[in-house]
């Protein structure tokens, strides 16, 4: 199970939306697993002439934490998330 905190902040000029993220792995009761990496970061959605630009950045405590998350399949997982986001944004645009 994966648990995370998010906080959305909208630029009052209507130009972008930023979602701050703190993401951790937890057990079935919601207790964070201290042996697995915690990530922090943000996603920024910015309108463009052709649609929406999405910037995604995650930060890990150290290189070992990053290595561990990659070994656990982060690249496949995040690619799946981005595909789902693209599908969602495409449906909202039509």
C-alpha cells in the first residue's frame, strides 16, 4: 500500500496549479514502513497554447533511496501514472 500527503496550490493569476507531494509506503493499517524510502516533490500543471504542460519532480533522501525505489519498479509505475494522467487530461479537453 502506498500513502501520501498532497497539497494543491493555485496561482491566483490562473496560470498554474502546483501539487506538493510527500509519498511513503505503508502497511494495510496505514503505518509508514520506515525501511522504505519516502519521496517529496511536486507536480506543476501549466496551461499552454496547445494544452497543458506537466512538470514532475521527486526528491529522495540520498542516492541509495533513489536506487531502491528504481529497483522496486518506480520507472514502470510512474510511466503508468503519466499515461493515466494524459488520458484524463485528454478526456477533459474534449
